[in-house]
């Protein structure tokens, strides 16, 4: 039997489940060729006052693994303040802080760290927006700034829920 959801994170319950990109996500950035990707997202809870997540993206043709990240989403009790903590396979570690308003979560970066041998240009800022759209699909938009580029939309993906 699954654990009871901690009431602190109930305002984020709309994010729970396993989600698959539908259609493929789209990526762009001034220093990259536009690309598409598939992504599987797991957002769950274990009864603690946080959600656990993993994002696993794959090449749409070869299914070869691409970007991966995992972490936690925490809510400050009795507020709409949210923290998103992520470790990525690229060696980037993010802390983003923002707000949840209804079924929309906007979280700009608060702190970004990286491994000492990460390649340049370095990520300096990230902003994410999650929202549950009118069709019941989860959307994520990620904007990014690097040492050579200003804040620019980088990713947009829509997910269809496949399990609770």
C-alpha cells in the first residue's frame, strides 16, 4: 500500500505520476542545432514533505540515452514557495526556487554548481515552468543562460500521463 501523501506537498499532487513526452520535446539554443527528444518523467512521493523526480531523455530515433536528472521538489510549509533540487548527468547541480500557483510552477535558478571539468560554455541561469494544461497534460519549458548567451528558451515538452 502506498504511503499517505504528506499534506505539505498536496499543492503539487497534480505533478505525480509517470509521464511520457507526447509529441517529442523540442530543443533549441543559439549555439546548437535544433533537436527533438523523447522523455520519461517519474514524479513520486514516499510520505515525506517532498516529491522525488527523475527525468530521462532519449534520442527519438535510436532511443540512445541523452540527458538525465534526478532530485527533489520541496514546498515551504504553509506557503506557495517551492524549491527544486536537481543533479544532472552533465555535472550540473541546480537549486531553483519559485512559487506554485494552482497547477503552474515557476522556478528560476537560485544556485548552480558544476563539476570542475565541465565543458564550456557554462550554464549560469536556468528557469523552468511546469503547468498542467487544459487537456490534463504536463508541460515543461526550460530557459537557460550560459557564459556566452543570454537567457533564452532551450526546451519545451508536453507529457501525457501513463500511470498514477
